[in-house]
C-alpha cells in the first residue's frame, strides 16, 4: 500500500468512526429527550429579522462557537459528527487535503452575536473537529441584531426565548409603561400568549368604557398598564404570598402566571365558574401541581384519592364560600378571558375576530 493509499484508507476509517459516534449520539438523544442537531441559520435569521450584513474579512473562528449551518444542519450533529448520509469519499478527500501541505481554503460563516453558522465548508468543519483542531480560518459575514446571542443561548432553545422577549417588549411597550416589571419566561412560545392577554384585556376594558358612555376606545398604553396592574400583578403577588415558587425552583413568576391563567380557565369550564380571585387560583393550582417529583407524587395521590371518594364536586383548595360566589357570578353573566374571546369571535365572525382582539396598538394614547 502506497503512502497516498494509506492516508486515504486512514481517512475513510476516521470517517466511519465519526459516523458511528454520530449514531450513538443520536440514539442517546432519543433516549434522553435532548437534541444534538445543529441550529438552522434560516430559522434564526427569520426570527431576528436579519436584513443587514457586514463583511468582516478572514478570521480564525473557534470551532466550539459554530452552532449551526445555512442548509445542512441535519447532516451533522452539533459537534459536526457526520451522519450516514454524508458522502464518505468526499469527507475522506477533505481529511486528506487537511493533512497535506497544500492546505485548504477558508470556510464561509455568518456571525450572529457570539456564534457562527456555516455558509460554506461544513465538511471542513467536520474534519477539523475530527483532527482535534480548536479554530478554523473563515471568511466572516456579521449579521447585526439587537438581540445579544451567546453560546449558552443555544442550549434548550434559549435563543428563541430571548428573541421572543425582545419582540414582546417592542410590541407591548411594557418597558416604557411599567419600567422594572421583571417579566421573564423560560419556555418558547409564551410571550405571544402574554400579548394575547393584553389584547383581550384591551377589548374588555374598551367594552366597559363604551357601556359607561365613553367615546374614545381604550388606547394601547392604557391597556398595557391596566393589564399589568389589575391582572398580572395581583396573581404574582398571590404567588409570592403563598410561596409557590418554592415548588417550582427553575421557573419564574411569569411562568406560573401563565400556568395559573390556564388552570383558572380549565376550572371555569369544568365547574361553570366566573374568573377565580388570584388567591383562589393560586391555592387550587398549588393543590395539584409542583415541579418537585416527591411533592407532585403526593399531590397526585391526594387528587386521585378525592376522585375515588367522589369529593371533587368543587376544586381542591377552594372554600365553599369562594365556590358559591364564583358560581353566582357566572350565573350573572361574568365570563373568563377565553370565553369572552370565543364569544367575540362568534359574534364578529371568524375572519373579523383578529380585528377585534388583535388590533392592539391601533389606538395609541395622544400625548
């Protein structure tokens, strides 16, 4: 076997070992529920609304800071282990080239915050990882963004949450209306629910103003402040009074606000109740939910025991007086946010409903 043939053989063997490692990583990801895929640049660019590019020239880029790819994010794992679909001969040729004296051209990357996405050169990055390199030469194009993204943001979809928070604050204006609000969420897709709550609140308070003879609709800034003071803050204060965050050590008050809001809607539908008070919503939620495994097991056993005994004619943790009051208010016509939203959609027609409930921001306060 000639020297060239030996190098090519060793490169192919290296490729096969890396593919086997990728298969093990994928298997472990399925077992543990984690993910080992690269991040799609197109998804990130769409979320951050990337429109500008700044050519930064050639730089040495840390391999560990390359988190994604423009088009081939499914072909490699997040540490650029090649999956079985990668052509072995091509991968081996790149490896042979990288070990030769001829060298190889720089890759091309997009830089977003502190991280990079491969525009061209995924095989070269994969081979560089396989050969124990820590940096690779790259032609860098920076994508300016108001969202400061770091390596740790790409663990467990934190970057999505960061982008969504910036969008929420921009759309709601909450930073201006209520500085120091400290609203933080830990799961993606939740900030849009908060915005929906404000929109429905604006609609409801606008109806109240019309009934009172008001001519001007409730403007957006007023609606945001009213929602924060009258809806959000009372629930958070109840969460703090009942020390509920102790049962959810990895969550925030805003996380619990949304869970409790959903819990309150469920109870309202199940028992035909008007909206529960913040304290009643928190205490009934605390009876059945916890992030601590032992606490959750105890609460599940308690709930099932009451169900077996037929004692779930009212929510656990709710007094007879609170229950009767909520039933009476429901009979008098008081409804939850989701019921009001559903009624509005029915009355205005499905096509026009977004105009009623998603038109937030059309009516800004006149300064």
